[in-house]
């Protein structure tokens, strides 16, 4: 639910990297504020996780890329994607044109969605009969 305060601003908590209390990029201070715990607990947890194959550093880096700063609406990754989408020469547009071309080819081949394909599907082939072997014969009683 989106609650409003007396000034008309949203009072919903949002996960943001903070400027106040930051040591590196504000990930731990922002996450701690969102969760409602001390930021040092998260910092210690990430430090311990770093000793296990660098997991803490990886988590911190991903969070830094995905969590927006408190003064911005979008994260670093969202900004990069937005720049790619706005540049007509970007890989994003090339991939989209290849995708659209592939979809058009499929539609030409299959026709409209509600109709069956123009050529009938091939009938399933029966496996070739193999010669009987002694292993296939039922056992005989003596």
C-alpha cells in the first residue's frame, strides 16, 4: 500500500543506498536502514562471507549495481540499459531487430496464430522390425 504523509509524499520504505553513514558505496547503511538493524552487523556478515570464496565482495558489488542511490530513481544497471535503449546503434537495438526479424519469419512460415501450419505435419514413422533373436523367445520348460 502506498501511504501518504501530510505533505503528500510517499511514506513507503524503499531500499536505497544512503549517503549518511556510508563507508564505501552506502549499500550496507541503506540495507540496514531498510531492514531496521545496525549497518555494522551487515558489514561484519559481508566480511565473513568474503572469506568463503569472496562471496561477500560479490554480493556487495551486485547490490551496488542494482540498488539505486537515495537521490536517484534508477540504479546503475537501469541507467546503462536506458542508455543502450536510447542509442539506435547499440547492441540492444541490433538484438531487437534480429528478434523482430525472426518473429516475422516464424509468422510467415506458420501463418496467423489461430490457424494450423500450411503444410501438414509428417506422419510418425514406425520403427523398422528387427529379426527375432533367441533372447526374445520365451523360456521353455523341460
